[in-house]
C-alpha cells in the first residue's frame, strides 16, 4: 500500500517548505470542488483546510444541487451509501498516522455504471438490472480503494454502452445533458461520467471505450480521456460489450490526474476475466505472473511525468487526412470548419513550444476506416451471458433479458446466429485480418518506415488528429462522431483525447469544446501523458460550465 507523508507530499509538489520546520506555519487551504485537482484535495487535508468528510460533503451537495435539480444533468444513477463513512475512515487514518493512505487519498472517483462496485447495483443503465448488486468490487475498483480513493457513486450511460448517445431506461438515469449547453447532447456512451466530471460533481471518473465511448464524451465535455492499450487494464467486473475491444480508462479535467488514476487502474489480475493475455490474439493464454505483466506491457513505476517535462523535441505526426472533409460539392459544415481551425491552432501552439509537427500518411487509411467494423455485434450476446452467470441477477443470460420485456429496441440487434456463414466470415475479418493490418499501418506511420521496413525519416512519438468531426448535437441525438475513433480500438494502441480549443458556433449560445487526439505505440501511455501534461500547460483552454457554479 502506497503511503505518502505530509512533508514528502508538500516538498514534492513545491507547494510549501518542510512541514517539520519549526519556523514555518502552514496556512490552512480551504477546499473548493469546482475544477479541483488531486493536489488540491491533498493540500487542503494536509494544511487542515478541510477534512475528507467535508470534501466529500461538498461533492454530495453539488450532486444534490445540479444533478436532479437546477440544470438536472442526469449524470449520476446512484450515490454510494457509504461515501461519508469511507471519508470518515480516511480522516481517522490520517489523524492516527499523519500520512495519506495513497495517491488517491480522499479523491472522489465516479465510475460508469457498468463497473462492479459493492453497495451499488451495476445496471448498465438498464431498468432490468436494478437489483444486480455485485458480490465484490471490480479489480480496478479494488485498486482505487487500496490507494485511498472513494467511489462516490455510479454514472449514467447510454444503455449497455450501445452507442454515443447519453440516455438510459434506469429510473435514476434518463437523458444526460451536456454541462456546457443544456440543450446539447453529452456524447457517450460514458455520458454521465463526462457530464459529472465537467460539472465538478466528482473529481475524476472512469469510462469504458469499445469504439470511442471515453474519447467522444471527453471531446464534447472538455475533458482529458485516455483509452489505454488493450490488455493493460483488467476487464474483471465490467459488463462487456466486446471483450476483444473493451477497456476502461480515466476521464479527468487535468492530464496529470488521469496519469495518477492510471497508476491505480493498472496491475496484474490473475482472474479469468482480466483479458490480460500474452499476445494481442484474442485466443492467446492469460498472463500468469505480475513480473510477466510488467515486462510484457512495459508498465512504468508511475505514469506521472517528471516536473521538468516539456514539448521540446517531441515528434508528432499530423494526420491531415483525418481532419473534417468537405461534402461532394466541396463545402465544409460549420462544425467541420471550426474543428479544423481548432486543430491548426493547436498545431501552431505545439510547434511554438518546441514540438516538431510533420504531416504523415497512414497506409490504407480509408480502407481501414470503411472495411472493418466493431466487434460488439459479434461478441456482446455471449459475453453478456458470461458476465450475468457470475452475478446474483435473476437474469442469467442475454436471452433472459431479451425475453424480459424490459429491453430497449436496439438490444435485439445483437441477437445474431454465431453459426451463420456471414457471422463467421465477419468475425474472422474483424479479428484475424483486421489487427495485423491496422497495427502494421500505424506502426509504419509512427516508425517512419517504407514498405520494406527501411527508415524514411526520424520516427514519431505520437500521431495527432481531431477526435471528432462535429460539435455537440442537439439533446437526444447521437453525435456525428466520424470514424477517427476507430484507430485505437482496431489496433489496441492507446489514444488520449484532450481539449484543443473552445469554439463559438451559430448552433449554440455557449462556447463548445474541441479535442485533439494523440495515438501512440502499444503500451506507450507514458509518452501520451508527457505530451498531454506539457500541452495542457501551454494551452489551458478548458472552461468551467456556467450552469454549475460554486455553491
């Protein structure tokens, strides 16, 4: 268990001199949850500006004021009934030891409601699963608690994570709103996580991403969202959509907070449902030891970059082919124009800060984005049944739910015959054929090599492109996401989406967010966090929603 001393933390953060110095008096720093960081939480606790109970209560007050009242964001399905007790336990721990329990001490974490967390039902946003109370925590939730994090509640989502909208049939769910503009959609499927973190109803959140469900709401809600490398984060205790593509990942207002959360989300899990395999092949054996996990997945001591991190010399390949494109008449949409302008502004800032940005091409890009498809229609039916069999739900299979009369209409789209020739051929195409094709094309672009593997220039640290081709849609509509979101799940490579600019469109009276996305080599999350934390420093464009001010 990680222990952080008071003097060590303050020294490391350069916020104060050694707390043991008799000549220094530490002034209490009150806690304000709006736009707060993990460092802010710890500073308030360590200077006696606030207790963990007080910090927790400040978030509960905001949920009460803004989620079901006022702007009614509808971002949270359930609140942890032991949240205040958990906070009191951490206060007692700190009082008796003088130390923080871990890097997430008293940090409020809001996972999507498709991740098992005890004391709360895991519903996937469905009214059919309101009694699905897990017997234990998902692996990543256990890790977060071990590092001092408090699970604040469970976030709303597009039901069963089926798409990029933001509505659920759960009685406490409904349609999630965009915290920037209440008449706009939040993006999904991690809609509630995105809206709640944007509105500072929790400090950090966890989404899941099968095709874009972390990065799309992050783009529409002005957040940093990481889709980690496949296999890095255990899938234990997560209601699946397509296990061969699924992963959980952090969603935060600050890049460094996502890096801190990743330190707690990663780790070797020996369970059969971890999906931590020794090869990218979906049928490869599971890893057997922690040493094997750390070595094969290049797990660093920490994902948090050093304090002297900057963009000088970072090499970024700009994929201009992934910019918004005009229609057949050569006309751009207003959204497309604004997004392309935001990208060009971001590139100019990266270059001014010392990064080397060069335009690159990805071999077979149009074929990759048009030929292959998500595995959700192939894997959901059987993987959901596998999950349900581990629960105490009265529904023990996909068929049970289908026959319940409680499912949304799109649920039936996943009732496919796995013995049909079209199913077999499609599954082969999107597993055996797709992976080496997409991974090879991305590696070639990153490595700057030709068809024979010979270097044609200096390699790149990451590739960059806009996360989406459209701004937030009207409430109730799914966003026009485009296809850029497919590169990461199709390859298993990590992708980080973060704010590039705030733009003003004729369709909204409020500025709306545009995100840039960086994709790196498999298991090279450290490089993504180095780029993100440095870029955030020189491009602090994130804005606080006007609808959810300080109480």
